C-alpha cells in the first residue's frame, strides 16, 4: 500500500485560514476544540470561552456573557471558521467539530513560523 501526503493547502485556502484566525475569539474556538475534543455543543463552547475570558480579566461572573458569546459564535465566528474549512457546524445538533483545515489552524497557533514553512 502506498502512503500519500495530503495535498498542501492552496493559497486561497491559506488566506481563508489566516482570515478566520484574525480574531482572538475564533482562535479560542480552535484551541477549545483541540483541548476538549470534538464535537462540542455550541452552548458548551460558549461557556468554555466565557470562563476563559472571565479568568483572563478576573471579572466577576456575568450570567449574560455566555449568551452573548453564543450569539456571536452562531452569527459571526462559526460561519467564518466553516468557510475556512477549520470547523464543521451541525445545525441539527448545534455542535461544532474539527474539519479539513483544523490541524493547519492549530499549527499556526502553536508555531506560526514553522506552520508556514513546513
């Protein structure tokens, strides 16, 4: 059996991945999927991000933060990550999971220099 390498990501795909990773919230989504596994329910993902944001700012817990994050994930961030092939979204289950470019995105987050040259 012959082993074949995955084809490298196209320049247009690379631009889409970089564009999708332009905001901290979308980078956090990718990190959550890497750390907590896939698939994740969107409401659980919103709670994880809310907890991380609270920890980073030492802010008092605000019960509306997770709802606001959920709304932004649903309407803005997840669609951008889907378009870049970084996550897949299941409307019926309201879950996100890894997709074709997830590992590429994780590589950029872990070591941007080697991800581009490697």
